[in-house]
C-alpha cells in the first residue's frame, strides 16, 4: 500500500493564507486591508491578523492612508523591500546562476559561472555555488545577517525535507546529500527543490499563473519538465517528483534517454534533443556547435529570425514534438494557462510559441483546449532564480512565529545597522 494522503492542517492553511496575502501585497503595493480581503477572498479579520504578523516580522510596513468614500481613511501597507534579502540559485547542467533580491524580489546582484562538461562532481558543484553566493552578497554590499535564506534549484529529483538530490540523470547523481555539502560552505538557511517547482512558484507569485487556480509551467532547458499549479498551489506529489513530464514516452522505441527509457519527451524537446533534430535536418549545418548547447540554440534562434530554412525546419520539428506533449498536459490537467518557460523558450520566443500553439491544436481535445491559453513566461529575469529565491521567502514565512521569528528579526536589526547600504 502507498503512503496515506497528507491532510492539510490549520497550520498549513494559515501558511498558505500568509503566502497569498504577501503575494498580493508584492503585486499591488501599496494596498489596503480591504483590498487584500477582496483580492484573496479571505475575511477582513483574517487579513488583518496576517497583515499584523507580516508587520511584526518586518516584511511589510505601514505607508499612510487613502480616503474611502464616506468612511474612515484606510491604512495602506507595502512590502518593506529593505527588510531583508533573498538568494536564488539556478543550478543547471551547463551553468550556475545566482541572484540576490530584496524582499520585493527586485534583483540587487547577479553572478554567472559556466559549468564545463565533466565538471559536475558534487564537490565541484558546491565550490561553484558557494563562490557565486559569496560574490553576490559582497557585490550588493549587504550584511550577511540580512539574508533570510538561499533557495537552490537542483536538476532532477530532490527530497525537500532532507536536501538530498535523489536522482539527477544528466549528471548520474544518486542520493547526493547536497544540502549538507552546501551548508558546510554557506551559512544562510537553505531550501532545495528542482527547477520545475522553481518555475511554477515564480509564475504563481509573479508571472502568468498569478491569480490562476490551475496552470502548467513547461520548463524547456537542457532537461524538460512541467511545474504544476493545481487548486491555487504548487503540486509536488507524494514524493516531490510530480511533473516529470520530460520522462514520459513520446515515441515507442525512440531516442535513448539518460533516465534509461527510450523516446522520452526530453530527448526531442530539450536542448540536446533539439541539437539532434538539427543534425537530422542538416548534419553539417554551421548552426551546430557540437559541444555548446547554448550557442547552438542561440544560433538556431537567430536563424529562425532571419528566415534560414534549416533553422525554421528544426523549430517546426521541435514544435511538433512539443505540441503533442503539451496537448497531453492540457487533456490531463485542463489548466487555465500553459506557460513556456526557461532559457530555450526565452531564446526562441514568439516563433516557438506560434508553432507550438498550431501543433497543440492538432492533438488536444477541443473543450479543454478552448479553456487554455498558451503563453511565454512574462518574467523578465531568470524564472528559476526568482522561484528559488521565493523558496527562501516561503521558508522564512513558514518558520516565522510571533515571538519566535529570530531569523527575520535579526535581518531587520541588521538592516537598521547598515543604513545607507543597498
């Protein structure tokens, strides 16, 4: 028998409500308690309590009043952007990117490091992450105590509770205690998950899934997967491995995949799969950079924009595969929106979106398709870094208690002692 279903406790519901109120404040600062109640569907009394908690934690601040028709002026609250800092780490197969944000999730500093082929042993990866984290904190000129936490997005399957990377097929990692290894080098609280969840959380808080009950965020990079927002929250599954759509079978007896299967969605739509699509169309194409995924995708995107027939054919082939796979997601989950996210989607942009929309119509059932919008991620920064930083924000909110919010209050005190710094 499987594990029994996990019931939501009153604490879980309160934490989710706290997220929802802060999400709305970030989106609409400044705003009143009455507007928050109307936007979230929570009672005014519940909103007032949650706003009080966020004020006590130093995450938001009172910013004056607005006139209300015939009544008392309404108090306004806004995010206290300087109330702390958050770090987001996008640990990918080909690079490490780290961004430092204020509490309004505005970027303050960023560091990028290339991860060369063969340099993916755990100790090498930890060295690169620790170096980049130290770099952004120093570059932003903030006190380390002001950092509420660092969210780390790790490719593959991650145990959130233990921080163990259970399986990363592209690196052949099995049961790597990554959080413990990082904690030896990084003093901030750490929150690990994978890029599917990071992209979903970023879209839920700041992007195309905000205010949506059901959404699918398709993550297109070296690996491929689908972050799921169901019932207004991120769906993780019983073992935090929901969304491994990239390892569903698209072609029986198709291309071999790192996971051991054949014909996975990822082998046709991830960056290495797109490179194979290019080789099949034109084996000696100058667009192909055999050892550089990013350069090949960028060259193809430029070729599509210039009308290069080889690049256009590769895009159409890739969109055919994506369209079939996304149609399955639409038929299964009946989402309000499907978001194309991550660096491959960003590189190709509108031409990929148009081709995918056309391909989806050939495979999806008419009724669920009519209710679904397919869009590019509107997030202007790296959505994985932003989502990872939001893991840290959620972690700070989840662990904070009235009278027991040491970490957040430490950040507030540090803010006061470093006035004038960014």
